[in-house]
C-alpha cells in the first residue's frame, strides 16, 4: 500500500487501512503510522464492524497476515481481493490504473 500511495493515487481513489484490533486505541494506531511513515488514512473498526466483516466475508478477513484488501466502488459494491501479498502492479490492475 505504501508503494502505491507514494506513487500517487488519482483524486477519485482513497486508500484506507482499517485496524480491526478492538483493544488498540487511537494513540497506539497513530504511533504505528508515524513510526512507519504511513501517509494514507487509517481508521479503527468498532466491535460491531469487526463482527459484521467476519459474518459477511468470513473469519479469514480478520486475520491480518492474510493481507485482506477490499475495493469499494463509487456505486458501493465491495470486492474482496485474493488473500496474500499484492504487488503494486496487482493493485493498479485491480483499480484499473495504468
């Protein structure tokens, strides 16, 4: 994600990382993003959101080593990409970028 964000995303695409650990607070998340120089948006999931993600997409999306990535279209459609590492080229292709 960092390499994709560094290369610049079009204005109509926003990258957001979602923290699903309900025991982490804003200060811990902020420290993590600053320590790693992450520049895109981060959000914390509520317990209800974590439960809904698991119910809708399966418990595997709640396992960070699976590297789950969702694409949400302007129409609100949600697509879960394959699990595992995705290269910048993979992400660009999924987003329809050159």
